[in-house]
C-alpha cells in the first residue's frame, strides 16, 4: 500500500518520464499514429464526427470521453463555435465544451481547422496527460483529482471556475474538509466561502499549488483511508529513488497551509 501524497509526489517529480511511459504503450502508440496520420484529411464537422477513431481520440484528449456517444450534442457545440457569446458551448456551465469548440474551431476556420498545431500535436500531448491521469486514477482516485487540479490550476481565476468543474470542486471540498451537504447550498454563498478561505489568484504559483495539493492528499487519505494500490508508474520510479516519506517539514506545511481569510 502507498498513500496518496507519496504516489502524487512520485508522479509529479517524474512527470516527463511518466508521460513517456504512457506514450510508449502499444495501444496508445497505435491510436496516436492513426490520429496524426489522418487528422489533416478532416475538413468538415461531419467528417470529424464520422471517423470514430479520430473523434474518440479528440474527445478523450479534451476530457470528454464520457460524452463520446453524444454526437448530436457535440455537433451543435462545433457548428456554433465560440465567437458568439450566446453560442451553445458558451452557454454551458461546463467550460470543457467551449474549450473543445475553441480547439476544433470549424466555425471560424472551416476546412483549415485541422491544420493547426493545437489540433495535431497539441491534442496528442493532452491525450497523453489524460491517459496518465486515468491510469493513476485507476489505482487511486485522489491522485487523479490532484493531477487534474494541477493541470487546470493556471486557468482558475475565481471560485466560480472551481464550482463549475465537478472535479475541481471535489478537490477543494476535500482540502477544506467540507461535508457533502456544502455542495447543495447556494452557489454564490459557496463562492464567497471559498474566496474567503483560499487565495484563488495564487493557484498559478507553484509553491502555493504544491502546498495545496499536499494538504488535499493528506486529507483525502484521512477521509477515504490509504487504500491505494501501487501503480506501474510509481513502482518504476519508487524502485529507482525510494519511497517518499512525509517529513516533519512537510507535515508542518500541510498543517499551516495558508487559507486566505482564516
């Protein structure tokens, strides 16, 4: 058994090698090769939706694998785009759809949409990161939540950005020790509470973010029990560098993490 904090530290400290491990997986390698070989031939929304391997890869890369079946829904997202503030994607609370429409911006670029770096290698890089998070999550959901929060942190501008994303909200609720009932309260009151207890504008600061993730990881294990199975990635790197221990300094950091307004 290995606790969430240890597993997270090992993955984060070896991120480049962790991603290389995902990239080298034969299944991932085949899917990526097909995507890169064929993405430039996609000229329309309908062609995009009709090639299941291309579409599924893109949806997974953008964290929307649970919506792969909803092609009519995604067609509306893509056709209307994001230029108009009243477009379908812009009206959805979940910002992943607007991000998808912005990346695959057929509404603005038409047949040239798939010629950009962001729709080619940019999507591949996102796919690798998503796969890493999924694999770590299969061993420990807390690690997946922390890695996801780390990836999204630079885009968090307010408490509402956190509350609009279920995974981000779950991470913050755990880090603050909030009960499940908190999520059922008025959204504006939730936002005010979070703004008073977190320095949201500092999530782009590496040290603040690291302290926050350490706190989350420790409290996640207290709430759920340390039941994580050692993942292949962690096994590989732990064998090379030894198990990460929770030092007195780290314990102090977790206990004294500055929650704005407290």
